[in-house]
């Protein structure tokens, strides 16, 4: 059974910001590697969509969710077109999915239920619930001691109205920590602009973090929560995952949209835009893009899909020579070889 969906505020509260000009996809960001136009698709069942994140569990199963609150899995070596099997139903909207080192299951950020633990047999256990301070659990990173660091992207808007938060362009988000035995979430740092993907550094002294609204890559020191800006990205970032060697993949659902950034100095126009039907609001570009960065934010590699055959890429995960991709709106997870 689905949990109740919160109603968003009707009006956004935008403030005047300086307009920005989206940088071109050139240099390290040039579309020289276009392998995302040739991915292998593992589809969700008919009528299902939105595998926002993807992970490979300890049993070698590729796991992703859908917009109707279900978690599905495929064998990692499944042929393209293979149908998945049902793992669990959360009743909410699964977003970020991570391995749970304490029990061999999964940690799931559910946009409507908060932080969840899913056991290998599919049992779902609520860790935080949706009571304050958790509003929009989005992406997580799990430390070796079991501490779960996760983003609470907006205290104003549910995931169904994420565009309103971007148009409002206020620091409505934060990073929280759920520690074993505490049974509540603690604030690590706040005042963030739709914080989204998060990953731990190899020594667990810091978090790598992206803000979707401001298209920034940040480093958050632990335990103090001091924030340092590492890079301004030419695209809007979503989930982020650690490779394990001090590098990180970033999923980028869309290159930056010029009309949205030209609206920043005009709060009244942004308020009106938020009231328009979704199809009349600024739209993401149909373009596939992921990037590999190091711990200082330097870009090491970018993969492109200019045709947009698989786009709105919100999840990315490396398993050996394979890159797994998820999409906020896509019909299934995608697989592509790195060599």
C-alpha cells in the first residue's frame, strides 16, 4: 500500500540571484566518448518507470527501484531485455540505494518514507520515518561503522515537485547522519541548495557532495561539517558514487539550461513559471552524461549520449569494467562497458 504523498506549497519564495551562463561541453567535457548512445537496457516490467539509482548487491544482483515504490533485481550478467524479479515494495518512492555493510542488505532513501533498511529477503524496515527532520531523503553513503550519511534535499518540496525547489533557488537542504543505536537523524551540515549525491572519501574523513540547484561539487569535512567548493559543473548533478580508489562517478541528468539560469535575477517570473503546467516550465535537455572526478574535483573522464537514447541519468555505479546507470524517468537500468 502506498504511503500518503505530501502536498507541496503552492507558491515558491524565490529571491533575486545573479544570472549565470552555462559553460560549453568542451575540453575535458567534450563529447569525444559517446558510448552512452549504445547502452544495453534491462527493462522494468511494462508500465513501470523511473529506476533512479542502481547498485549491485553482495549476491551479484543489480537492484533498482521504480516510481511506484517497488524494488527490482536482475542478475548482473543478464542479457539485454531480461525481465527483473520483485525484491520488495516500500510503498513510497525509492531513490538512492546503497549496500548495508552491517547486515548484507540495502539502505534505501525513500522520498516519502525516509531512510529504510531492506534485508536480502526483501523485508523493509523504517529507520527514520518522515517526521522532522527528514523530508526528502535522496542519496546515502554508509561508513564502515554503520553510520549512514544521507541528503535531505528539501524541507519545502516533495520529490514530485523537485522543479519548484530549483526555481525557488533557496538553501532548503542539508546532510544528516543516522548512527547505529541512536534511532534518529542528526544534522551534519545545512543551508545547502538541493544536496543530492553523496559519497565517503576512502579514509572517511569527508563526504563528497553535489548540489543540483547550484551545479556544484562540494567536500564536507567530518565530523565538523565544514564545506568547501571543489568545482562548478557544466551540468546539473544528481547521484554520486565512489569507485573505491579516491575517484567518483557523478550522474548528470542534463546539461545546464540557459533559460533557467537567465531567470535567476527575476524572482517574480520564477514564481509565475512554477505555477505553469510542467511542460511549460524550463525543461532538462535530452542528453546522456556522466563524469569521473578525483577527490579535488578534477575531471578525469566524461561519457556522453548526445542522441539522448538513455537520458535523465540520475544513478551511476561502477562494477569492474561495467558502468550501471539509472534514470529518473527511464524504462529500465542501462549497462555499458568502460573499455
